C-alpha cells in the first residue's frame, strides 16, 4: 500500500494523467534526472511484475521497468547506462500547480543499451541478484529465519522480514543446487506469502 495525498487520489479517480519521473545513478557516479516532458519517449515505457501465472503462494516476484529515452539530439550518447540504478516514480499534476510523486522502486540495468535515436532501457529490481546458486554455510537443522537471514546477507540485501509466519520451522537438510530465487520462493511458501524486493 502506498500513501498518497487526497489530491493524488482525485487524479486517480479521474484516471490521470500520470507521468514518469526518474533519477539514474550511472556506474561512474554521474546522476541524471529524467521526466516525461523532456526525456522519455511517448511510448514503450512500462512497469511489470512477474513470478508465474496467477498469484500463487511461494513466488519470488520480480519487477521490471522498460524506459525509452529520446536521444534524437544525442544528449544521452555520451553515457554508459550499463549498471545504472534507476529510481522510478509515478508523477501526477495536482490542482494548484503542485505535483506529487510516488516511488515505484529501484531498478538496475544489467544489459547493454544499444545506441540510437531512442535508447531502449530495461532495468530490474534486486530480485535479479538471486538468479545465482545459493550456497549455505549454516549447520543444519536450521530454522527458516536463520536461512532467510543468511540468504539476505549472501545476496547483500536488506532484510525486510526480521520475523514472519512459521519462521521457527526447522529445515533438516541444507538446500543444494538451488538458486537464491528458488530458496526465497520456498521460504515464502512456508511463510504463507511471497518474496519481493521493494
């Protein structure tokens, strides 16, 4: 649930319009501010979540943004967007000349970006970090909470769940040959929920 002002709620009731606003921190330390009026193309921008069909329990949900930057004047050609971290917001113009932004998340560019008049950029939330094999060093049996804590540390993620349902459930055998995303999904299933990065 995201907290927004009454003015933003009124924009929702009237079905917008909404705009994209973002900051991009490039791997060389350069910071860019991007908005719908000056930087994004009119089409091709999207936000999506994936994790399987429907919305079952025990899924490690990942979020992705696709943004198209207008580069017809070559202003973005000097930048390397590989490894950039985009912080993306939904923006709405409120009555009285004010605007309000709600955060949609932080997303990392993990693929190279082809040059051109339009830069098509795909970026992913931190769930992408969990696509490698998880190697535990705990002594087993271990509780779900102990495994989750190690899991977050292993992938350098902030633990947003210091406690959850069934966290004291004992796992007797160490997980082997599983990705971090699979382990997160199994823990989420035992916790009667889903795993997300915010």
